[in-house]
């Protein structure tokens, strides 16, 4: 069945691009891309539903092995708590005949878990970072269905966002609902509907939603431009599982740009490229004078001589609903290195069972610009004999951390806070430095908000 899917998605992508874009006038050689998916969730709504209103399967992409997905095309990896669909992709000249003279550059993953016709409805959502789309970019989430009785029938249905802006015109995005069906006689004409989107309307993560009605055998699509706070439903439901008395399906997430796409800037490399460490974290109000928020947690770490006075450290804390404005971003040139600080009490020092970094001036060397510390007042590393992971397992050996901040930011119910810590300075120790990305969800608790 997999080879038929490989053909089917190229036809979907190529047909959509051909009908909605025509021949893109772009040219150039800088085709580097890296599109990020933050989360995938699947909620069962039929008789097999387990938790009513709560997703039955959630993928946060914190597993570096991507064990719940397989790479169908190109390059896919997990880092910084994201699925990265990146270059190099798999180049397909002429889009298998759909786009003569145009080469598609695909990076696509498919889900290992499956859904089936006749076993109840479901709602699937994927949350994408609002990465800039250049003319020729095409990102999508689709449900691929395969018939078993009779065998061989196949459908691909879902949503895609693309940039079809001709050269010299203001940027405009297009949301595309697509359905292509393969029968005994080959592919049928794709069913495509579209809606124009102004890039300025995107105020948070882009969310694709696929809602299956098992009784009607229809798939309703919706999308959100504000991280899921509101959804738009401009398209009519699509008939799926047509022509078969039983079928199953799985989900695909993909980036399908054209190889001649020109980008104004290359994507930033992941901070935690190895993604090898998974631990736990929580966000609480700080009891330390001069601080308002503390982020606490731990990461597993096998025996290793880590001294931040020599190796340095990097930290980034992001509210996923505000991805472009990190709560704290002390990375790259702003890494916490050894050596003297901007005041006599600033910098790294050895402490009992670990190390502590203090900052009383609010500035970082060498320029010591006021506010350059981003509100960081203290960072504490403490060696621990055991660490409890986010999945409940306990492992031997780890490093506890506590980050104290003086900030006006406070978590809101529903927020997801991601903390990335690199045990080193990536400008010096390189991307192989041990690192971890830890994510917590905030919920209302009495008169406060709990994030853990």
C-alpha cells in the first residue's frame, strides 16, 4: 500500500499547485527550508472513545526517534520539542508528470497509528509554527485512506497552506482543502477548494483540523490562525471511504516546496539538535526576592564532568502561544559563559552539589547593555542521584535546575511553556552539547494557574 500513497500525495500536491498557482515565476538556488510542527493530537469520538473531549493520542515530538512516525520523503527529525520537516527533501522532477518542468522537494512523515471506517468518528489536529512561507511553499496535513474490500481503493484528503504570490505582488497565502481518489481506473480529478489568507491575520500557531463523521462518512476541515483559540470552516465536508465496505487510514504531515523557491533568509538551526534528553519541569511563582517566576525541573544525565564555568550554558523559555517573543532567550551570543560578569556578584560560582549563576545588574558581558540578561536573576544546577521523567519513569543520574526570572509575564490557562536547556555554549561546544526541551501545560487551579 505504501507505494500507492507515494504516488497519490505527489498528485495531490502537484495538482493543487498547478491549478492554484500555475507556473511560479520564482528562480534561484537557495531552497533551504525547515518547517516546524509543535503538536499532533487525535481524539476518538465514536463508540471506542475512551476519554470524551480529551485527546486519546498526543504527540509532542519530544521523542528524538520519532517512533510514532515514519519518514516517507526527505528529512524529518525532532528537536526543540518540534517535528522539523526540513531540507534536503526528496526531489521529484515534473511532479510525476503533474507539473512538467517543475521539481517538488518533499519532506513528509506518516503516522504509525491508524483509524478505521466503521469504528467511530475522530478529530485530528496538528499545530504548526507560523514560519514564513515563500512563494512556492506548500505545507499540509492529510488523511490517507486505503480500502480493503475491494482492495486498492485509495483517497487523500485534508488541508494545506501555500504561498502562490507572483513576483512583485504583496504576499498572500492560500488555504486549500483537497481530496484525490484513486480507483481501478487510476486517479480521479482532484476536488479542491481554497480561501485566501492575509499573512497579517496569523497571530499564533496554524492549526489544521480534520473531523470525521463515521455515520455520514464525511471529513470536515477547519483551520485556526491563532493557535486554536478560534477556528474557521469555509469548506463543505468531503465524502471519504467511498467505494469500499471497509477501509483504514493514517495521517501525513508534509512540506512540499518547489526546488526553485527563493527565501529571504535561511531558517535558524535548532537549539537542541540532539534532543537526546527528556525530563520534567514546572512553572511556579518565585519566592526569591527580586524574582516573579521560577521554572524548575530535572533532566537525566549520565556521569559527565559538566562545569558551566568552562562549558557555559544556554536557555530558552517560550510560551507556545507567543512563539516570536520568548519569555527568556539567552542563547548564542547571549549564552551564559564563564568569566567575570557586569557586576561583582554576577556570574558562575560553585555551590553545594552543583553550580549557581547570579545576575544582579540585569546585564550580560561584554557590552553590559541594561536589560540584556532578559530578566534572569538566578540559575541553579544541582546534581541528583535519580530523576523522574515526564512519563513517570525514574532513571539514575541527572541534573536539577531552577531558573528565577523577574518578568511581567504570567502563564494563562491553556498555555504550553517549553524550556530548552543546553549544557554548553553552542557557539563553542557545538550542537552535540547535552540538551533537553521540556514542555508543560498550564491549567486553572483555584485562584491560580498550575503549570506542570
